[in-house]
């Protein structure tokens, strides 16, 4: 069985080295597994919640798309798209909004943090809180449930959102599934052995600490950033402690065990910090140089990126469009025409399950019964001398020729070529008999 893995990248910034080691690289590796069916998308509707600078939104979408492709995401295998190219997602968001408890959303960390901050400074609790921020987890639930993802790789801060997607999906299944699991319930995946990179100052590398190393800046930008990594004051020749150095931790995320062992030995031997920084630069340049070339090639061909993402959206919508159709049906948003059609279908179904059963009597003759959808007998044929004659008679009944039914008391007979070839059971009264005649006609009309 394949596992569907889905994750979104909010498009508000430029990818840095920490994003690469912590999310992009492991996601691309995971997408190559034979049993993986990966959905990676640019969460640009989510970006609008945090950012009202159109230029920045647009730039970030372009940079993030180019980054993932340059890093080797295979878009033939994975499905790679922009959230905003899938109109089914906001539509599903509304269906989910109508079942998501407000109380559930009140407990979302991001919203609560804003409220707490407001309360602390004596503001109205909801000051500056948009409905976008409040409903953020519902949109995220739609992202996940739309494609029935099994696994959702996320950072720790997002676990609660995946759990809310589970809750909301479960509630929707319960209300509208009629015993069926309309939505697969997702699970958050936290990659334990993935590197969380320290930034220039040793704290976690993050845009909000302004301590990042750009992923695909020029070689000079990379060099300049590395030069700003904070180290201790040990002089050249003095032994360094690799395990107390975040420069070493950074190196570790991009080195083989052999390379790492060598670097460790050099530091212990008194390698100067300036030299150590040069080593890190060379390692990163070797690791990322080719991808950087590809990245700059892609960034200068936005039309090609647009085509790739449009193709990804088309691929995603081949699933989303029919699935949303089912969900609309489930909640009662149906075409009036399909009401007539489905009433007809209902009848056809009942009729379809009416069936002929043929059997052989002890005396060697061949008979058939016609049972209605509930298994109740409508007809029992006379005994035919051979199976072929019995088969032909039952075929003629199904062929749609006008039926010759003649009452026989509380029962009725079916006549072909002036011969009674089958009889109904006795029904007790004329009304029940006539109802059974109608059921027979319905069954044979189908
Ligand atoms: N909220 C996620 C984040 O900030 C991004 C995201 C949006 C996402 N939709 C998603 C992640 C669906 C996983 C699944 O990191």
C-alpha cells in the first residue's frame, strides 16, 4: 500500500539553510521512496494571514518553488502545486468551517498567543486578530483532508493543527459519512533524527532571530554569513571543543561521518576559527553548488515555473474535483436534476437486484424463479423439458415485450404464446396481488 504524505510550506520568506536541512531535504528524500505518494504545496493562502505585502508574497512563492525544484523534487512522482490554484480547497474549508467547533479553534496556540499578548497589555483580547488567523487550522484541515493524506510531516508547533484536522475530519465523517470514512484521518509526523540547525548566534536558525544563512545566495553571501558565525575566543593553535561549537554542528549536518571525524580532529588539534569557517564554506559550497546553479536558472525562467505548477495543480485537481463533488453530495448540495435521476437510480438498483434463479426439479425438468429485490418470490415457472427452453422463456420476459398477465384468483399467471409459463404465489387478496403485478412490471422494465 502507498502512503500519502502531504505537507505545506507557507510562502512568506526566502528559504535558508535551516529550512533546507530541517524540512526540504528530508521531504525530497522521503518522496523518492517506492511506496510514497507525496503532495507538497505552497501554502500561499496561509501566507496571506501573516503578510499583507503582495510583492513579498509573490517573491516568496517564486523562491520556494524554485528551491524545491532545484533541490531535486521529482514532479513526475510527487504532486507539487500552489494551494491557491486549487479552488476546491477554499470550498472545502467552508464545509469544514460549518462543522468545526468554535471552542476547538479558541484553543489553537497561534490564536491564543495573540489573545494572551493583548490581555497582557490591556488591549481588547481580539485586537488585531483577523478571521484568517482564527480559522487558520480549518484551512489547514482542508489542505490535508482534501487529499486524504495519511502522514503530515510538520514541525512541533504544527502538531496541534494536524490533530484539529483529525477532529474536524472525524466529525464530518460522523455527520455525513453514513458509516463510511469520507476522510482519511491524518497523523502528524515529527522527524526526530532530522537536523535542527543552529543559526549564526547559536540559537535555532530562524528568520525571527535574524540569524540565518541563506540557502541559495551567491558564494560571497554564503561566505559573509559564515564569517559572522559566533565562536569562542580561542586563538589559532589552541585546542577547540567541537561539541561546544555550533559551527561544528552546522558542519555535521552536511558531512559524511569520515569528513566529520577529520574536522573534529583538526579542531582538537587547534585549527584556527578562520580556517574552520573556510572548511564549512567549502563543504556547503560542494553540497549546494549545483543546486544553486539550478536555482538561479529557474528563478530567471518564471514562465517555466508557472507551467510546472499549473501541471501540478491539474494533477491535484484530478483528485480534488471529483472528491469535492462527493462531499457536496454528502452534505446535501446536489443538483435538482440528480434528485430525479437518483430517484430513478434508486428504483433501478432495487430492480437490478431482482433476479432470476434457475434450478432443476427431481423429475429432471427445469424451472426458474423470479425473486424481487428483497428476495421475495414473484414468479415460479412451469417445468420445462430442457434448460434451454427455460432460459429462453426467462430471457423473453426480460426482453421488454408487452407482458401478458392474467389473474388467477389471488395469484396471477404470465402468458407467452398463449401458454401460462409461470405463476405468482397466492397473495391473500386482490390488492396485494395487484401490487405484486406492479413490482413484477418494475422489475422487468429495468
Ligand atoms: N501551517 C504550516 C506551517 O506553518 C503550513 C501548512 C499549511 C501545512 N497547510 C498545511 C503543513 C498542511 C502541513 C499540512 O508550517
